[in-house]
C-alpha cells in the first residue's frame, strides 16, 4: 500500500472572522480571473472569500463600477 500518511493538522487555520463577503450586485454572472483560477460569481449571489480578494485588480474595477460589493457582513445581515 502506498504511503497513506494522514495529516493531523490543516495547512491553514481558517478563522471565520478572517473572511469578507463578495456580493454580485448585478443581474448578470461575472467571471472572475483570480490568482487561484477562474471563479463564476453568479448574479445576485454572495460568496465568502479571504480579504486579499480586495487586492485583485479586476475586483477593484468591479467595486469602482458598483457591480460588486465587498463587506465584513453578508448582504442582508445586521
């Protein structure tokens, strides 16, 4: 049997407070060209992502155009 060594810890410790919410404010899907690969942000949806998403040039442009919103809370949450 191949080396079946199981990891005892994750490479990253994910902190729920360490995320931001990216919301597509349009009625059209947006294809994001992220450093990790393509990601489709569907119309009107919100996804949780790491805060460095704000440093991606395409996201900066979409925010400036009012098509995408990045916030600490999910849209509709208080």
